[in-house]
C-alpha cells in the first residue's frame, strides 16, 4: 500500500526528504506537479482542473491501494481526487483543508498573483532574483540550505507561469463552490492535518469544519508552521503512520 505524497507551490519533492527518512520505508512515491519540479507537457494550461486531471492519471498508473497525502496546493489536488474519484485511493490526507470554508480568504501573496499585472510583476521579481538570493529567501522561511537550494533552482519562468494560471483558476469563490462536493470524500478515510502555526490555510475552525464535512480525522501538529514536514519531520511521520496503521484495524459496527 504505497504512500503517495504530492507537494505544492513553490516547491519540489525535496520538501518531503526529512519526513521520508523518518517514515523509514522504501515504497514512498513522490509526485511532482508539472511546473513544480517536473516538466510541463506541451500546451499545459496549469489550471486547477488541469492539475486534478494530471493527478488522477498518475494515480491510475500506480498498482495497489494508495494512501494519498498532499501538502499546500498538493493538498488541494488530493482533496479534488477525494471528492471526485475516491475509488483511486485507500485513504487521503491534506494539510490545507480549511481553504474550502466559506470565510477563507487567500493569503497576501496569492491575492497578488491573482491580480492582473501585479501578479506578473511579482513573479518577474521572484524568478529574476539571483540564485543565492532565492536560496536565502527559502532559508529565511526556515528551510535547511540543501532543500532551499533545490527549491530555488527549480524556480523559473515556467513555474511562475504555472503559479499565475493555477491561482487565477481558483479565485474566490471557486474553492468554496467546490465545498458542495466535500461529502464525496466520505467514501474513503481521510486525514486533515492542521499545523498550528500555518497562517496560509485558514483558522483552526476552518480545518475542523472541513474535517466534519468529509468525515475525516483531524490531527493538530503543535509548534510548527506551513513546512511542518521539515520543521518536525518525526511528528509529521508519526501522524501519518498512526493514521495509516489505523486503517488496518477492523472497525466494529
């Protein structure tokens, strides 16, 4: 039953490295969304639907029951699968569940990317910065230098194009309208991870609400923020392992 991990923006699969070491298993699969550490196909639109279709196709090619977990936009894509194609997985998990709540407001950077002309200017500054400056920026977010360098090296004009297209395809209220389909995720066991200090994905109450709507288990990781899998990989691995292990225990009816 391979764990399949999907990262988000502006990231590569390098963010999972410390936690995978803690998982101590050799069957973990990391899927990199096109434009985020992976090449984009010809004509790639980079919309929310494009990424959902991509993830569905990737999962269809994997043998065996899948425990699917996503971080950041990867978590958004995972929840799209859970709502529309739950039969592809044994379980699902996400750390951005709160973004589907009616009161969720996109964070400041996302709102800038979603704004015509402003978004282009922000991206131009982001990808035009010297590599050392981009590395320093990621280090400033709390990442170790090796992971920061991997992310910085992948930050290019194509990633920037994908960022703009993805966020502009998900302006409010697009995700909130998707909340009408959250009950579809009840078909398979779900895990909502709430990193206590993550300011990008809404409030505790928003995560709790989505967990209730999907019938998912809610796990709170204390003392960590958006990149919890780097800040405390042992706690992250323990949370996922505990959830996956619980699926093997027959439930009393």
